[in-house]
C-alpha cells in the first residue's frame, strides 16, 4: 500500500541521516592547529668556480626529530582527554538531536498519512451511507408506490363491485296509489257505463290500492308490504301515522317489471270508531280540507346479494287538494328508501 511504502522510506531516510552524522564525526580535525615539523637537510655543494682539487665540505645534519601535538606532561594529557570526551559527547548529542528530529518528522508524517487515511475512510463511509440511504429511500418510495397502486386497484375493484351491485339489484318502487268506492264486502265498484272505478262517496266504503313494481334487473326476495288506510286531521301529524308490522307473515318473490297491488279498507273514523261506510260529513270534511284519508306503509325485501332493502310510501286524498278523482297525491314526507347497499 502507498501508506506502508512511505513509512518505510521515511525510516530509511532516518537511518541515512544517523550514518551521515557518524561519518562526519570521524572526519573531525585534530584540536590543535599546529603543523608537524619536517626534517631539513642542508648540504653545501662545491662551487663550479672552485678548483677541482678542493675537497667537498659537508656539514653533518642533525638527527630526524618528529614533532607531535601530543601533550608532553600529565596535566596536558588529562586536558586533552577531557577535550576529546567533550567533543564526543557533543557529537553524540548532535546525532541524538538529529535522530529525534527525524523521528518526530516521521511521526508527524505518519500522523498526517493516518489522518488522510481516516478522512478517506470517513468519506468512503459517508458515500456508502449516502448510497445506502438513497437505496433505502428509493426502496421506500417503491414500496409506497406499490401500496398506493394496490390501494387504487382495490378501490377500483370495490367501485366496480358496488356499481355492478347497484345495476343488478332489485328496486321496488310505488308507481301509483288510488282510492275508490267499494261495497260492504270491500269489493271495488265499477261504473257500468264508463267501466272505471267509482270515486269515494256517501254510503260506500273506501278502499285504497297501492301499486308497486320491481324496476331492477333481478328479483326481489322475501318481499312483504305492511300498510294501512287511515282517516287523519289535516295537516297530517307524523305522530298519527304508525305502522303495525305483522310478524311471521308470508313473503313472496317479485320478478322484474311485474306490478303488484296492495288493497286496504278504511275501518275507523276520525274518533277511532269502527265504521263501514262513509257518511256525508266525512265527504264534506274531505272536500273542505278538514281531514284526509292517508294510505301509508313500508315494503321490505332482499336483493340478489341478500342485502335488506325498504321502500316507504305515504299518499293522501282530501286536505288541501280535496277530492279530484280516484288518484291519491304523494305527501311531502314519508316517501323514501332505505338502501343498505
């Protein structure tokens, strides 16, 4: 690795500096600046102008004397040794100082390399953490998108299911309500000339006919109709209208687009007394808007998805409309459906 190579190079540099210091110490000059003495030889040569018969005069030279810088007595020897020891100590201290400087430099460089390596490792860790975070964020976004897509698909499926159920279920509606005259047995009277039902009148019974039909695409199951025809004061008080639903009554299946009629006979007057026929005062009060004959009730059934459904109805004659034929008018309240789907 580059880090180990740099470290080995710095250690080698330190060793070279230490060796260089030792070499420098060995080349130090002697402490004294004096030069060694040289023997001199003196010889007199014969002069060329001298006569040939003169003898050569030679002067004997003194014996070779070697001059050294070594001290000549004990005190000088001790001083010289002390000086040498001091020089060696100074050289050692210098060498150690250089070694300390080099080692300190090596430590500083190693620290810088370590710090650099730590920074590189930290940056790599941060980069890796960023990648991991980005991957986690991307995964979370993908998971959220998948959940949202699944929820959207589920909602779409539910909408389609509900739409299909709404389109396929049965719808039982009240299409017409009329009130006609009947004999004492409750049989509706027919005008022999017009072949039409006769309007309610004095001395006859009153019978209501509620016609309902299933306008849906599937049959209505377990169908029941609970309703009645009642004489009430005008305007109609909601508290006067109670529905007595019979328990354990028979049920039927109503197919689609097949009308079904329910007939109710008026049996009590305004005071709640049993009656058979209408009297003159009843007809007068109906025409003047003092009272009303009200046909109301509830149709219960189940659709093909076995969900219970209910249709409420309320129609009247008299009141603020009076008697204008056999058709009864829908009241402002009491006509609604309970749709559980």
